[in-house]
């Protein structure tokens, strides 16, 4: 056996494993220049669960948060098979042709279980993913749904700082994910298959009420008549829901990605909505509906997150007491209200009263 | 001026002001015998906000909680003018004629503002209120909606211990009150006027989805055709909502309190529902749907109440920090998530870590 040069040359080993670590300034410069590689690295940093990455990630987010941008965030939901990818590819390319830069993000509740993402997959949006003005990022494959949603909100800020002014956040219409996406976007779009009512039964409660607009996909060929019935059905149902805005009634439009029909009507409506929310002042605030909603969303996430954190913390710190009280309730030894009072009492005993 | 005997006879004064105070045993005996005066006094005790009444009230509730009863709790909601009182009078008298004892309670969100209750008013249910097997109690006129709801849940236990086996809890279909009522009853009934869709717009989101059954009131005379259209409309809409039970699709029945039509169909459906939930086993528990739901409701009230309590307590204890963080979020100095982490950090500093 002879010695190979690599085994005695320390430089080769160092070069092989040495990857220059980006500094705060490198990230900021790269993001602001719209450098996709650095944007991706910054997102990876944010998604990292390593303790030592936290501070830098936080500084980057903080910086992006303060940047003034003119973005518009669109949530897109619909059951698997509704044609989300095909729609997003068409829609994204159209937005780019109108001069926009498009980021596609995903909040995927299934990634938690499968460890892999079914959404935001670049191979399903071939032309869009090749376009220099599009940035596609799949849902992180690790973490809880809440954690994924939280990071997505932060990734939005980074993409906006990188010049992407149309943010599409896709999710599937099951479980909790649309509620989370709904509270991070300016417009919420629901895609529906051209079958009438029955098929919607499995859909999560309240999802129809969250929609600012509904598109019936695959409205072409033999399915067109079905799509038209579905449209009439939906338009009959919409008045039964209370409205999100005084000035806005959710639209229902039949589209075909195949024939490219319905898209121009959709853009018209979407522009009208954006104009409305960005110019009309909210009666409760000296702000536009757009600004007010974003502010409310931020405060909502604050309340939600800290209540979640507290709940987890308190339940853990007092797990035995908590479980004991629950069992007492089930055994009908105590009412829920007394249990709650007891729990607060236990908690207060461990709290510096002088505060 | 001469002295009157009453001025020198101490007994008279004592007798005038002396009202024997009921003891725990008196309450329990009275309630179990179905003594309405004592039941009312016990409810007043529970509704009392005086610190010295708390312990006795709590002991009485505890006792009633453990009593096995065969009650069925029905929530009834609908906008003012839908005919709730007329319906409850008919329905209540029918239940009594079938051998039941009926308690009518109310959770009235308006009582908070007006200081008086518009629901559960005895004068609006003249015949029912005179019946020996009916007990009508209006909504307490003091306290927050949450407090009123909480007490109503406790009053239900007292009424059940007093032998009332059909508990009707009425509320108006606005604001938060139906959600609260929904989570304390076994069956949730929605009353609707015989107008079609448009008029439902003002209705609270999600209220249709909570209903286990819908009655269209005033379905008589000239309005009958309208009522039938409304029924068809509603039946078209119902499949768009996800279901509360695998085995149950909410019904829509046209009724007329005037002509007494629709009632027998309603009873049939209600009995079917009760039978179903009381015999079918819930797949997640070795319990009937009925038992499982009541247990879940109790745990839900526990979680809700303690989180409310904690939230109030923490926000108050750290009000300055809380407001400062909110302002920072609005000023975009900090993300909601960082604010939340900071808030938890501040909180932990005031907490005995050794716990």
C-alpha cells in the first residue's frame, strides 16, 4: 500500500470540507439583490432547528420585516387533484408576463406524516420553475403544522425583501392548514372541481366562508356543463355566508387551464379586489383595509403563538395537576369551572406575587 | 307621642328581618324533592357574586353533578321575531303531556347591555309557566356572557337533580352565545323564518353548521309557499356543510305553531336522534356518542375557562410588557413570533423554576 497525495496533503482535506459561512451582511446583500441561491440559504437558516442558527435567522427576519414592499399575498387551496399546480403554473407565468416577480410557497399538512412534501414541487411546475422571475420553495418537510406555518410567514418576508411582489401560498383544503394560510394572506382563493354540492361534504367546515373568490377548475369539454351547474349552486350558497368585507362578494368563475378560459375574468376581479382593499379606509382605523388586515393578522399570530406557548409551558410544568383535574372532571367529581379555578390557584402559588 | 308596641317588642323586629338561612341539607332536600322555591333560591345562590356564597354554591353544584339523571338537553336558537317563545310553549307543553318535566333556561347576550332579559320571560309563555311540570328561569341580568353561560351550565345540573329531564336552553342567533349554548347541549335546534336565503346573510358564521335540525317557523297561510321554498333552499345548502355525526343529517321541517303542523315529524326526528346518540358507541371511546360528547364538552369548558383565566391573569400581570410588544409588532420592529417568545421569557423570569 502506497500513500496517496490526498492523504498527506492537508489542504485537500480542508478545501473539501470548508464551505465559507455567510455573514449577516452577505445574506442581506444577497437577498436585496434578489440572489436566489442566497435567498434559499437564508430560508434554510430560518427553517433550521439548530440553536446556534437562531440569532442570525432572527436578525435577517427583523431586517426584512422593516423593508417597505408593495407585495400582494394570495392563498390558494383545494383538494388534491383539483389542479393546483397546473393553475399556479399558468397563473404564475401570467403574473410574470405582467411584470411581476412570483414566489410560490407551500404549507403542507401531509409533510408532517410523510416526511416529504406533495406541494410546491418544482417538477409539477416545469415552465414556471425555469423562469428567472419565479421562485418556488416546497413546504419544509420537518416540524409541526404550526411550526411550518410560522416559518412560512417568515419566508414570505424574505421573498418580499428579495423583490418578489406576488406571493402565492398553496395548501390543501383539509385540516387546519387553510386557516393558518388564510391568516397570512391578503386574498384567499378556493379551487373546486366541477362536481356539484355532494363532493364538497368532505371539505373542512368554514373553508367556503374564508374564500374571497372561487375558481371551478377543469371547466372544459364534457365537464363544462357540470361546471356551470356547480357555479350556479355555489352562487346560490354564497349568500348564506356572512361577508368578509362590506364591498366584496366572493366571485365564482369557471376556468380551464387547457383552453385558458376564465383567466382574464379572474385577473379583473383580483385587480378590483386589490384596488379596493388598498384604497378603501377601514372604518375602525385610519388605515386601508389592506394595512389594517395585515396588522390584525400580526396581532392574531402574536396572541395565538403566545397562548400556544403558555399552554404548552403550563400544561408541562403542571402536567400532573392538569391530568388529575381532567380525570376528576371525567369522574364527575368536579365541574370544569372549579377545575379551572383550582388550576389557576396551583399556578399562582408558583408565581412571584410581588410582580 | 306614645310608644307603639312594635317599638318596644324586640320579637316583632326580629321576625320582620329574620329570614331563616337555608343550610346545605335544606337545599339538597328541597332540590331532590323538586321544590321549585328552593330550586330558585339555590340558583340565586349560584348566580350570586358574593364571596361568602361561593363555598355553599360549590357544594350544592358538586352534589348535583354526581346525581345520575336521564336528561336530554336541547339548545334552541333563532333571530328575534322567529317565534321562539311560541314554539317553546307548544314544545314544552307537548313534552309534559308525554310525561316529561321541562326546564327552560336562557343565555341572553343582550342582558349584559340592557340589564334586563328578553329571553325566558314567563309572560311570553303563559300556559307553560303555569304548568306544575315546567320550570322557567330567565337569563341572569348581570355578568359577562361567559359568566352567564358558565352559570347556565351549572343551573342545568341543578334542574336535572330536581327531576327536570328535558332542558331547553334558548338563545338568540347573534354573536357568541350560540357557540356557548351549543357546547352545553345534546341537540342544537335552529329556528328560521320562512324567507329564503337573503335574510340569512346577517346570521353568524357557522351557525348553520352547528344545527342538528332546522325548523322553519310560521309555515302557514300565505307564507306556506315561501316556507317550502326556504326548505328546498336549505336542503340544497346542507350538503355543503360537514356533518357532526356519521349517522345524522340535519333535518329541515316546516312547522306552524298556529296549525300545530310539523310537530309530530319533529318529535319523531328528535327521538330518532336521541336514540341514536344514546345507543351508538363512539369509535374513539367505549362510550355512547351521548356520553362521549358530554365528556368532551366538559373538557372543552375546562380548557376554555382555564385558558381564559390564564390569559386575563397574564395580560393583567404583564400588561405593560404586553402592550409594549403589541406596539412593537404594529411598528414592524418585531415579528409576532419573536414578540411571543419575548413575552414567554418575561413570564418565566417571574416563575419559580424549581417547580
